[in-house]
């Protein structure tokens, strides 16, 4: 089966970069990325590439190469669905905030809307690809909706979860550890799988393209995120013991990571993991376990989140207790707001919870982040509903210049591991601060020995003294 036209529903952090890379690697395929959010589509079409809605190193170059040649961004969803041989669904699947499964289950309303729209518009047979992260067995629900519309159109549903990490999305897409494609075991299902395999085979070595049944593919995505997050919570749990015992978590991580059975990646202690997916996917996994009656399994995975919450609160508690048990009226500078470096994404960023805790203690916070807008930071805080929007704006200010953010502060908290923080003139920062001056490095990136020589009091996550 030859694929000439692709439609991708959802122009977000996954849909945009993923389709840009497929378009660049497969110039013979016309790809249209559609979204209900007209502002987002306009930003993808902006001639000023610095205004793309997603910041990812190298993404601007890929978009520049393919856009308006074989890559299009549009709000005309029906037309793109009608034209396409293959449709990727890459819409958001957030945690439900209402009804049954509230706070745990994935909210599938956007997925269902897509399925219904496809069912309404499609006139010829199509392959539907689940790109979004979904609970196991969602494909059967999608198929049910599609098969009951009476148009007589045949649909094949594939699961093709995305494993890219933000900040390295373009590299991850160009050089993936594996591409996973799940499909039906029927002849038609296998043909659909092969159609998608042949797209990826344009740049991904065949042995890295893994095909499975649909349910294994859907569940593997949740499993991968659960395992990754579990490693971060495990090392963060150890960071608390390190601080009490005089061990250094980086040394412990190195020592265990050299065991090839454990491996060295994802062992960096931090103020807590963020990002739009780890928490949501683990909650979803725990919910699935519960619905199968597997209470112990659900409890096991929920611990990963409990440790993450503990770590964020532990960090802010430590700031308060170190600053003589009160931060009321004190200025605390935040370096970083994004959930990790090299992205403008702030979803579930540890910085938000830490800021909220300190604002509740009446601290004044000044934030500098190289990529996150002021508007985004206030939206993140307002969403928590802890205090009024006015109070948030009075207590937290945003600076475009890191030196201004730190001027007059009692303490600096490093919340994101942006490389530029390491290269700052720390003597100049120290001279401009209240004394004694404190640095709380929630990412373990600064040279604390050098900072101590300047005169700073330093706390580094997971480093005991
Ligand atoms: P996102 O919120 O950035 O983008 C989703 C887009 O879908 C939004 O722009 C929204 O307007 C659009 N949308 C929603 N319903 C629509 C509809 N009915 N029609 C048209 N457009 C619609 O989300 P994201 O970060 O790109 O994540 C998408 C999915 O991919 C999620 O399931 C997520 O778990 C998964 N995922 C995300 C990442 C990541 O790094 N962000 C990585 C792997 C997988
Ligand atoms: C993660 C996975 O790595 C991707 O494979 C997956 O596709 C994606 O989730 C998803 O499904 O959305 P992402 O959240 O973008 O990607 O970024 P990660 O690099 O995994 O980092 C997640 C969080 O963990 C960040 O806050 C990061 O700072 C933190 N982290 C990561 C640590 O604190 N320590 C580590 O050693 C690694």
C-alpha cells in the first residue's frame, strides 16, 4: 500500500516535530498537520522561525526545509482528513479532571472527537495511527466508532507511540532507539503495518523498527514512561538518604550506573521530574491496574509519584528551614522554570510547585528562564488556584536578565539545568545579593566548591556534608 498523503491531527509538541521530520525524510509524501487551535497553526506558519510554537534545538531548520513544499499546517481539518491515506492522531490525552477516574484515568474525549470527525468525513479506506499515548485497548474503542458510521469505509488502526523526549526531539526522531508499530494480525492489519514501516524505513534501520500486536504497543508506551520515571524517583529517594548520611548522590549514581545491568542513564537526582507525561502516564497505568482489580500493582506505581511530590516539597521546605525558618518578605531568585533544559515547555515543572510552596510562605520570587514567557509562568501559577491572580503577580516577578533576577536576593534556587547558568559571573551575582547569600541547586549543575570560595552557602540536591 503506497502512502502519498498524510494528515496529522494535533499540532503540538509531538505532532509538529514528528511530522516535520517525516516530511523532511520523505519528500514524496504530502503531510498536512491540522489543529483546532488557530493561533498554534498560525505560529507554525510564521515566517519568523523563532516564533514556532515549540522550541526544540534544530527544529527550525527542519521546518524551513519542508514547510510549504510537502509540509503544511492548517485549520482545515475536514479537507486534510478527506485527502489523506493515513491519519495520525496526535492530540492531548490529559488526566481526567471530572467524573469516573478523575485525577487518574486518561481523558479520551479529544481522541473520541477525532475518531468521530474521521468517521464523518472519510469517503475512502484509511489507516489510522495512534500517535498519542493511550490506555491499552483504546484502539478497539476507536475502531468501534469508525466501524459504526455506515459509510462503508474500511479502517485499519495502528498503534505507533512516540518516544521522543523534549529538548532532544529532533535528534530522537532522526535517530530513534526503536520505532514501535502495533497492528492487527489479519492480512489487512499486516499490510497497514508494512505501509507505516516503509515510511520509517526511509531513515530508520529496519532492525530498529519493531512490530507487535496493538495491545503490546499501547502498553509498552506506558511501561517505558513508568520505568523511566521510576528510575528518577529511585535516585531521588536515595538523594534524601545521601543528604542525611554524608554520601554524594552523584557518586552513588556513578557507582551503580557502571553496572551494565543497571546502566548510567536517568540516574540524575533532581528537584523532581516534570513534563506533561510521566505523572499522567503513571496515573493512567495505575488506574488501568485498578480497573483490572490489581490493587497492589496500582499502589506500587503510585509510589513513584508520591516520591516525586515529596522531593519537590522537600526542596522548598529545605529553603525555608535554611533561611532561618522564614522567607516572608525575602526575595528568592529562580533560575529556570521549564521542566528541563532546551525546551519552553513548563507542564508539571517542579518549579511551579516549589514556587507555590514558597509564595504560600510569603516569599517574593523573581524568575529568569531563557525560553519561558512571563505569560506562561503566571498561567501555570494561576492554574493552581492557591491565591488570586493579583497576588501571584504581586509576589512573583519575571526578569529578562538573570543578574537582575538575582540582585538583592537572599537565595537563588536552580530549578532547570540550563547550560548557561554554569557560565554566569557568580562573583558579580554574589556581590549584588543580601548576605549571607545562599544557593540551592536543585539540579546539581553548579560548581559548588567554586561558589563556596566566593562566599556562598551552598545546598546541592543529594549532596551530604
Ligand atoms: P499538545 O497539547 O502539545 O498538543 C495536542 C494538540 O492537539 C493541541 O494543539 C490541541 O489543540 C490539538 N487537538 C486536541 N483535540 C483536537 C481535535 N479534536 N482536533 C484537532 N486538534 C486537536 O500535546 P503533545 O505534548 O503533543 O502530546 C500529544 C500526545 O503525545 C499525548 O498523548 C502525549 O502523552 C503524547 N506524547 C507526548 C510527548 C511529549 O514529549 N510531549 C512525547 C511522547 C508522547
Ligand atoms: C519523557 C520520556 O523520556 C520520553 O521517552 C517520552 O516520549 C516522553 O516522556 C513522553 O511520553 O512525553 P520528557 O518528559 O520530554 O520525555 O523528558 P525526560 O528527559 O524524560 O525528562 C522528564 C523529567 O525527568 C524532566 O523533568 C527531567 O529533568 C527529569 N529527569 C530526567 C531527572 O530528574 N533525572 C534524570 O536522570 C532524567
